[in-house]
């Protein structure tokens, strides 16, 4: 039977909120209601007034707007925009109705502001309790100037981490929660729910997973192709990059630097430029088809269906992705090959191992062990690879006019079309959540592998 290990804090502190509530004096307990009061009592006047100002600002915000935002969040508004005839101007004017998007955004922002205030409240309570304990022990209580100086020494991490965390909350956490909430509404062009929409629970998820509907069948088709694309786009680049790096790094190859330069030269051209050039060249009247006609390999009135046939289109995007991706893989694997200990190859040669055995027993295991995190990250990145698909094929061809996705659309490009072109924001939010889950699972596998690799002495 395994023994459960209790996690122990390496840097315990006696100044906690629990102790402040249980053991704190009257001034500390009053700080639970009036933030900063305990600091002011014990001489930290400026610090106490800052805490108090934060609380007052929050109360004013909640009285002015916050309570209204939270009150409208369950209904997302109920007053529609109406068209009214203005007799004086002889024109139709629109009355100002509720805008559910703003109600949802402001409601989510108010919830996050409340969470931040709770964090500030905890900090104020612990600070008041610390000041009280130091005063009772006859120890020095820091002034505001000394607290500022501590931000450049023992509390430097707080000074440096506060701005990034604030930006993460504003530009990552808030939009992410807003998008997740949108997935549970009927916010879309369907039935004209662009201005005023309601909560629908899990109806969007049910519609997306229903394979008998057009939307559901499209989702499963796009999901399967996304996973197939991610697999081939990842491992085709890896295998071809491995072959090229092995050929260049073998002892018999001369002018290794020249051959690496030839492959890496394509990295100097921005990828979107290369993709747009290839898209132009592979059109029915593009350079490739014109060249094949001039060579007599295809009829003068014919053209290869690079982007008009579903199978051709899918093979084309995979092949072009190999062309733009192999140089990056080559650079990764070249570094790995040059770090394999030469003693392993010498010992294998003494034992009589041939080239194939040396590759399968030494080179390949070492490369896979080191590059597994890279493979997982590349796979998850290809699941979300917007540029290659959108710039090269645009998701085409569209074989089903009732479908909202083409044969080469990935979840991310389909999401773009649903939101920008079709204005199906609720379904787009559901797809965004599913894509995020796939990427999060990939990141989790990468973290676990990296952690085990580090524990075994790999780093």
C-alpha cells in the first residue's frame, strides 16, 4: 500500500488569512470590512490608504455599473432594437435596445474584477496581520518607502510579474472566458440573434456532435481530416528531415555547409510568400500546368486538379507543407545528430554492427528520445496550422454546397469561416473550445515527457 506524501511548503509564513481571522486583533478583523485599516493603525498609512482606495474604487464601480452588469448577465438583455417612424424627420429611426455582446463582456469583466479584488482583500488582510504581529513583538514595521525598496530586492518577483499577469488577465483570460461563455448562447446570424441572444446551455455542443445533421457531419469530416493532416504533416516532415540530415552528416558527404545552406535558404523567404507563390503556380492556368502542357505531358485543354479535386487538394497541401517544413526539421535533427556520443558508434563497430543496426539501435532511439517534445508540439501546432491551409488552398474545394467547410479545411480555418464569413459565433466558439482542448492535451503530454526526461538526467 503506497504511502501518501503530504506536500510541505518550503517557505512557510505565519501570516495567513486563516490566522488573521482567528488570532488577529480588532484592527485586523476590521480590515476584513475596511481594507487597509490595520495598516493605518500600525503606522503604514500610505499603504493602508492605497488598500482603502482600491476597495472604494470597487464599491463605486459596483454601485455605478457592476451590479447592473451582473444583474443582466443571466438574461443577456430583453429589450430589442425597434424601428420607429419619426414624423418630424420623415425617416425611420432605431431605438436603443440591449446589446447582449456588451452585456456578456461587461458581466465577465465584472466577475474577473471581483476575483482580483478578493486577491487584493487577502493581501490586505495578511498585511494587516503581519503589521500587528510585528508591533506586538516589538519588531520594526516597514514604512511605505521601505516597502518600495523591497520591490527591488526580496520582492523583485512581484514587481516583475505583476505587469505580465495583468496583461494576461486583460488580453488572454478575459477573451478566453468570454469565448467559452459564447459557446453556450445562440449568438449567430441564424434567426437574427446578432444583437440580442440568450443562453441555450449545451444545445450547440449537441448540434455539433449530431452526425445526422449537416453541421454535425461537417464537423466530424473536418475533425478526421484535421487529425490526418496533423499526423502526415508532422511525421512526413520528420522522416524526410531525418533522411536529409543523415545524408548531409554522413562522413562521406563533402561540402556539408553548402548542402545545408541550399536547404535552409528557403527559411529566409517568409512562409506566407512561399505559400502564395505555390498557390499561384498550382492554379489551372498556373506555371506548373502550363509547363506540363508545353512538354506534352497533358492535353492542351487539360490541367491537373491540384485544388479542384478533394484527394488532389489534400495531397497537394501535405506535399507543399513538406517543402516548407523540412528545412526547419533539418536544423533540429542536425543538432541532435552532432550531439550523439561518438563512443557509441565506435563500440557498435567493434561489436560488428552494420549500418542498419547502428541506425536502429543508436541513432533512431536517441533522436526520438530527444525530439519527442518537438514532435508533440509540432503535431499540436499542425492541428492549429492556419497559414498553410488558408493561404495555399483556402479550404477548397467545396464539394457540398450545403456545407460550411471545404475538403481541406481544418478546425481552425473552419472556425474562421464560421465567425468571419457566416457569423455563426456560437458554433465557432464551440469549435474553438474543442481545438483548445486538443492543444492542451498535447501540451500536457509534452510537459510530462519533459519532466520525466529531466528526472532521468536528460537536461
